């Protein structure tokens, strides 16, 4: 009987060891196979949530600026107007040169010289540089350039050089380089 009792004792000791080993294997299996993968997924979900929250915050801030940008766009549209309407489809250089001479005469400018330079052609827009020289009082020259900008043709004034005449009579010699544009005809 003593042997049976020892045998049971020994079996119980081994049983506890076996139970502990099985429990250890189960805990290790749970940690390795269930807990760690879920923890990685939770971390990925938290990261995605943070990224989405940041994107939403950024979009919200940008949407608040939308009315300001719309207002700026409207101001620019009114400032620029329909600039394409001021770019003729044909070259019409002779007509432009006559209008310049007419404006110079209108403002009583002397020593007039209007000379086109070599034009630049692109796919959609062509540009003709024009050198202009004249002499007159500063007010006359200023009014001439103001009239030039108010033409119904797009004119970009690139460079203006003003010099007093040698005898300081109040007249100014003006040299300017302007650019006129016209559209390319579809070919």
C-alpha cells in the first residue's frame, strides 16, 4: 500500500509538472499567437487613426481658408479682366504702329520713333517687341504711357528710360521697350 501511495504521490508530482508545462505552453502560445499579433494590429489601427485625424484637421483648416481664397480669386479676375479679349488673332502691327503715332501726336510729343524688333513666335502666343523714342514734358510722356496701357490691345511696358535734355528746358527724352501680343492662327 505504501508503494501505491508513493506511486500516487509521484504521479501527483508529475501531474503538477505536466499541468504547469501545459499551462506554460498555453500561455506562451497565447502570447505568441494571439496577443502579439493583436497588439501589432492595434498599433497599426492607432497609427492609421492618427494619420486620418491629422488629414481631417488639415482639411478643416484649409476649408476655413477657402472663402478667403475665393475672394482673392474674384479680385484677381476683376483686376485681370478678360485679357484674352485684348490679344488679337492677327498680327495687325501696322494698325498698332499708327495708333502709337496717333497717341504721340495727341500728347504733343516730338522726335517720335517707333520701331518694331524681331518677333517671337510660340504655339499659342506671339510677341513683337517695339522700341519707342520721343521727347516732351514729363506730364505729356506720363499721359502717353497711361493711354498706351488703356489700349484695347495687350501691351506690356518692359523698360522705360527718361533723360533730361541737355539745356534743361523741362523736356524729357523717353526711350521705352514695349511688347505687343497676338494669337497664333491654327494651322
